[in-house]
């Protein structure tokens, strides 16, 4: 700021605009200011030349300022960063468990970042243990080569309460039951909600009971202890004190009830810890999601503390997937419906904006706990808040059932610089059984890629290739090896499907330029379904072993595509 003020005569307000452009690395704004810095801008900015500074010197000074707008460092600063970078890498290489525990402790109040580091731990083969009042500490700690969840990271539990717990445990030994814990910590900084958080977060699981049992009795235990304390006048002997048995341990009288269902148990865990530790509702979809998505919720978080930059650029095309945690339906000025969706994946959650046109088409899919695949673009606001503007929404299971392309075609446009290294990297990232063909527009030659560069044909692959080569230079072709469909007469309006195994899929589709899936049904072994051909349904796909009948008798046993003539 002082450079542009002293040399070019900028005002305080105007110089602050240059500072902002430098901090946010806006090259276009810096380019505009260059001419004004050197030659001035009317009466508002005199400029360096008018102030007697040689034009060569002014240009050199501004160019150096522009370099700093590109993230330049002075040598001493860069040297310090190099030392810190080396030390960090050394710690991660030689003490990975301790390093990751310290890293999660540093962002303990940010559940999204903790979740991201937990995913990194999984990749490194480091196990995360649930919180435990007999093993855990205020921060994330190391236990037998594993990371123990921090007690202070449990919601509604203050650091003072955790410190009191650890001090009591180290002085008088481990806690033996919930009753023992409540008696020993009574009168301290522990609240009812804090104890509830311990139960929901799994910190009492080592006692051996169910979380449902502890949730049923903890209020009665606290009420009983409070009543006893109230009636215990000074000098009155306690019944157990009279016995003089120092080995007496108070136990819990647990009711005979079942544990919470897994889904409810995980929901409580998320409520208490902010993340899932013992499992994840999306666990069964993990492989499918990782194969199909291009980005996760972590990409929409600021890249560093206090930064207004996300890890993804504005308007980037993305494919995200996960489970709907919440839907908020709003009305536009034209009284059209739109929605704001909270989508959870393995790293955290992100906001999805569904505008009226997309909402009208996809509204039936927008149900809580639905697992979706969403195509759209990133929207990053000035304050660094990242969202996804939805362009298309698909049910994950329906998307999985969609046809696999017979080939992927890439066109190399004439005059285009061909990034073969980047193309190969993307192809090998999605290695599969779908052949890849490359068409060179300049030479008009068609080439078939080596078998090692064949792909899966999934959406995420195509999205990455289109970002690299252009929207019109990537195409999928269907057919050529696709099974011929069984033809049925126009008189057939219904088919009867009897499942011969578990997991038979009946998929209703409309065939056109693009195959569109209308619905899908799943059958268990022995189940029977009557599937109707409607005006919108021109074909059925039966996936799995099944007997298929029309009013004219059985037409096929096994997997089959059925089309109306």
C-alpha cells in the first residue's frame, strides 16, 4: 500500500484495492492497475512518471509487485517454509500415527476437517478408535499404534470437565461403571448433556452395556445421587462407609432392552461427535461412489485457515455423490419450487442448490437418506463459500444399472496441443474393459488405444476428459456387443417376473437417443412382480436369474432385455 501511495500518489482507499488484488492473486486487476501506476489516472492518481520517477524504474517496481501477486516469497521466508516443510514430512514419515493425531487435534473444532484427516488415516492404514473415558484424553491421543478420539471433541463437554475426568482417573483409578463415574464426578463441571454426549459418542462402550441401556438409566442414576447428597447431612455415616470395605465397586443395573438399530446408533454418534467413527451409512456404497465421483465435500472447504479460496475453482464441472441429510424447499418470485440440499459423503457435507427446472424433473428423488449422484458445477462466493449448482440428479442404484458404453471416442481437434500425458493419466485412473478410440481430426486417422488404456466408461471419467479436451471432443457409443433384446408383441401390456435368486432387478426404460431409466424394482428369491408397459416405457431390463412370462407363456429364464414391437 505504501509503495503505490508514495510513488504513484494513490489514496488510502485506492491503494487498498491493489492490496486486495494482490492477496487474492487477481492477475487481471493487477494488469489494469499497471498503466495507472506508471502513467496515472486523471486527477485521481498522478502516476510515477508525473512524480519524477523514471518509467523503467516504475515498470520494474510494478513487475516485482505483480510477482508477489503470483505467490512470491522473499528468500528468507522461502527458506523458513522449506525447513518447516522438511520437518513436517519427516514427522509424517517416521511418526505417522503421532503426526496425524496432532494434526486432528489442531482442527478439533472443525468436524469437516477432522473427517478429511480420518479419511487420510484410512489410506495410511491407521485405525481410529472411538472415545473412551478410561483411555482418552482432552486431545487426540495414540494408543497401541492407533488414534484414540479426543474427549474434548465430544459436543457439550468442556475442556475443564475433561481435565477433571483425567485427574480423577489418574488419582483413583479407572471408572468401573456409569454409576461409579457419576458418583466420583458429581459436583464437578459435568452436566446432564455432557454425560449424554459420552453415551451417544460411545465413550462408555468399554463398560460392556448397550448405549440404549445407558440412555435409559443415566437420568435415574444422577437423580439418585443428587437425592443422596441432599439427605446426607454433615457427620452422618454412609452405609458403605460403615462397612469399611474399600474394595466395594458400584455397578449399573442395566435394563433388559435391545441396542439401538445401527442406523439410529450412527445418527447419535454423528450428533455427539460431528462425524461417524464406528461406521458410516454410506459404507455399502463406498466402492460405487469413489468410482463415479470427481470431487468430495473437502474440495469445497477453504484451503487454509482464514482463506477465502476453496480447493476447487468457480464454475468447475463436478460430479458429487452421497446421502441426503436435509432438504429445504423454497419458492421463487414466480412461485416455482427450488431446493437446498445438504449432501453428506465420507468427508463431510456440502450444499447443493437445485433450481426450478432441475427440481421439477428430479423432485421425487429428493428424499432424506436417499443416495444420489449429482452432476453440476461449483459455485464459489467471494467469502470462499463453496456450493454445487445441480444440473442433473440420479439415484445411485439407477445409475449403476444404466447401460455401459461399448466404446469411448476421443477427438483430437486440428491445431490443438495434444496433452497425451494427461490423457493417459486419466485413462489409467479409470482402467476397465471398455475400448478407447482416438480420432485425429488433422490426419483423419482412427487409432485404437492399447488394452492397458481401456476404461470403465463411467461419468466421472468422461467429465475429466471433457474438461481436458472440450465438451464436443468426448463421445460414448452404445451397441456393438450389446445383447439383442427379446421382442414381444404389441398385445402384451404386462409381464410377470418370478425371481429365482436374491437381488433380481426389473428396470423400466425409454429408448431413444439416450436411454432413460424410469424406475427400478428389486426382488428377493421367490418374489413375483407384475411389470406394466406404459406409454413412457418401451423396454424392460431383467437383471438376475428370473422366469419371465407374458399372457402367452414363459418367454425367457435368466437375464433378458424385453422390448415392445
